[in-house]
């Protein structure tokens, strides 16, 4: 992994566009959540499939808010199940996966949980573990690094 000193880390805003090329998500808006330890990706359902090489999670997601017409089916190896407490204090046993993440030209392996975030404004949260030693967060700014990726789904910018 590329080592950078703190002065060289890129600054991102409190929300950024990112992609998850390892699972076929060309673009998703993420809330940069320094209050959350782990990262979370929205799915409205998932199933665990047992294969000879190990367990795989197949899940479906609507990557764009307010747009249920676009649905992706993704698969990733199941890493583990972990108990996660949400912002309301409710505990949930969630499946965790690992995949490649990309913001701007920065790529890294990201561990994230899967949970239903249908009623939430952002379909993804990027937590502290994903941010540490990679980014500086400017809470007064938005979309400093990641470009709008709606066009990846054939949607023009408004």
C-alpha cells in the first residue's frame, strides 16, 4: 500500500461519488461518516450461497436514490457476520464482504456490511476504518474528488 504523510492525503467532502468495481457498481453516492466505525452498503435483500470455494453473498441494490428502475445484482465472498449497532442504537447481525473501492483515482480494498438502507438518503456509508490513513474529510464540502457517476447508468446530469 502506498504510504503518504498526513499533508499529502487527499481531502474529500462529507459526501462523495465512488465506485465498487469489484462487485460491478459503477457509481454510488456515499455519505462520509466519521461517526461510523464500519462502512455499509444498501441491499434490499441478500442470500448466502454455499460453494466449494466458500460462502458467497448474492444481493440486489438500487444504487441511485429515488430511482428503483436501476437494480444491480452483485456477488462477493462472505467474510463474516458481525453485530453492528445502527445510529438508533439497534443491533443487527450483518453479513460483511470485501471488495475494491475507488474514489477519484484512489483504489483500495474495502470491508463493508450489507443492510437495508431503503429509507435512508444515502445508499452507502463510508466509515472511519475506510477513511483512516487515506483521506482528510472537509465537513463543509461535497464531491471534492469523486465525479458524478450517474452517466455510468445512462442518466444525464441535471
